[in-house]
C-alpha cells in the first residue's frame, strides 16, 4: 500500500463520505502532495489528552471522562487481544481532533491539497530522522466521530504492530472493528448488500489489489465478509488468520491468504455465503458514547 518513492514514505487512508475508507498512492515531498509543517498553523494544539496509546490534540474542551476515550481504549485492548498481537506501547498514535468540519477541511486542504474530501484520514509517514513511522489520525467532532475514529485507529494500531498489511485485510479489519463492540464485528449495511442475488466472491482477485482506485464499494464489503468469516466461524479459520498476522510481523511477506484459509475451510465461496446467510440482520441498538 504505497511505495517508497523517495526518502519519505507515506501511507494515507481516509474514511470516505460514500465509501467507508480509502487509501491512496504514496505521497512524497517531491512530486506528490505539498507537505507543510504543522507549525504553519491550524492544527489543534490547545489541549492534549493521552488515553492509552492515543494522544488527542484539540482546540476545544474534551473532559477526561469523555465516554469516547473509554470506548477507544477498549478498542485497543480488544483488537490486540482478538488478533493476538503484542501491544506496541512505545508507539504513540497522534489524533488531531478538529472542532468542526470546516476547520478540519481547511487544514487538510492546506496540508494535503492533493487528497479528496473525506471525513477522516490515517497517515503513516516515516520519521524525519529515519526512525519509526509517525502514525497520525485527522478527523473532526461530528455525528459519526466514534465510528470514524474506531476505523482509522484500527489502521493505526495494525501499522504499529505489523511490518506491512495487505490492502484488502487492512480495510477488512478496519470495517470489522469500526462497529460497536456489542455488534460482534457485523457491518449490517454490508451484510444486507452481500445477501443480494448475484453477489460474487473472489478472494484471489481481492488479494491482488494494491491500489484503492481498484476497489469499489463491493470490494470493501467483500473484504469485511472474509474478515468476519475468519474471526467468527471456526477455530481453524481464526487460527489461519492469526498465523498470517504473525507472518506480517516479520520482514518476509507470508504470501497469499487463500491457500491457508482453504486448508481450514473447504469450498470457501460456499462457506462465506452460508456464514453471511446465518447472521442475524436485526441490528442491536447502538450505544451512544460520543457526539451527544
């Protein structure tokens, strides 16, 4: 996802307006998006609150007992526990939370002028002095701030623990963990759409995608479906995913996921269809923890 085009490497993923999340080609200081220093102004800096691995920056008051903070701390613990990844306690994730959409879009247009409008972005950029990547999340306080932050912070947590994450799996896991914890990873909008007649599954093709421009909403839905299948069906399917994630922690890419999953679940396409058909379409009540 992205490539090393110069001495500075960028990974950018953003929560869309119509499509849930998108990633973009690598941006660089030469020939890519214009890069400006945060000292140029406009970025939230008045208040700083650390919650677990996350450092929130804002220019409006956010009480430390804000329910959103507890929710996101729980996200971190549940993600590391469910995926059996070691917590990356030394890697801080900087979250820039703008007071409203206007201020957010004005800042993003100035700092990343080549990016389209999105409700939220995750940016991973190599440190200025060759150190570990800086993990940054930008969004604004709105009606969907909880979902947006859960999605983008999932990307950040994965990139804090893994050497690389294939595009389809990065998005599939973000779509899974953006849902309230009580929903057990079910994206009800995706589920309803994927039960439509004629829905096709092609994990081979999905794994070959390396640029978000190749992904339509159907690919996002399918990425979520395969992720949910692996995490919520058999112990063998989940173990295949967990072993794959451990492989992503090393410098040696583990290869495609499909052969591993086929050893755990024969007749994959039939299995994912059955799994989706068995899920309850009735959405639980979403507890409101933010943006009241």
